């Protein structure tokens, strides 16, 4: 199981990012646990300067804007 954190204030892009992760994980047959982090201090402590941010298994892989679907699949498969 992949542990994923989506960093952001809860905006539409953050919700869309979460939906993209769920969709990609389903297509790849990967089980994921998604945690949404909206606390500004926690976001800054994670090193996210632009939201939404994505961390997979503790590693920040994306920050700012919607992720590319192909890259998202690669991150989940790694």
C-alpha cells in the first residue's frame, strides 16, 4: 500500500488532484491511503511552496498545479 499525502488548503485543484490519484491507482491496481493535509504550517514544514503538493511514502514528488497523469502513474508504480 502506498501512503499518499495531498498538501493544500482544500481548493478545487486539491480535490481534483486527489481524484486523479484515486483514478490512477485504480487503473494500476495499486492500493493507496490518501491523507489530505490542509494545515499551513504542516504544508510549509513538508517543503511545499505551491499547492497542491503530493508526497508518496514520505517523498515529495510534486508541488504546484495539477500533476501530469503519466507522471502520476510513474510515481505510483515506483
